[in-house]
């Protein structure tokens, strides 16, 4: 993660505690999100973590990074 980023959401955080595989993503005005996320929220993304059911994931679509909620179906093999 880049050190020296000046963002109000990082107040009180030590950026060195995040792994090198982490980066920041900011929710922008046109994101159209609702619920617990709002404009200007800052998300810490860990590229090494495997997505689990109902995790938030950032996916690049047509050159833009977009936020999705993951959904895993249960498949039983007998």
C-alpha cells in the first residue's frame, strides 16, 4: 500500500500494518452503491485473499474497477 496517502479515512491507521498485496479503493460519487457503503468510503483490498461467499470483490470491467458482492453456490458431489 502506498505510504504517505493523506485521506481522512486513514486517520489513526498505521499503513505499514497492511500487507504489500493491499491497495486502496475509494467509492466515487457515480458508484451507485447503497447500504453500508457511501461516497468517499475507502476500501482496503487484499489481492492475495481468496473471495468467499458474500465478500466484496473489485473486478476490472471494460477498463474500470467495479465493486461486486461475491456469490458462491454450493455444489454437492455424491
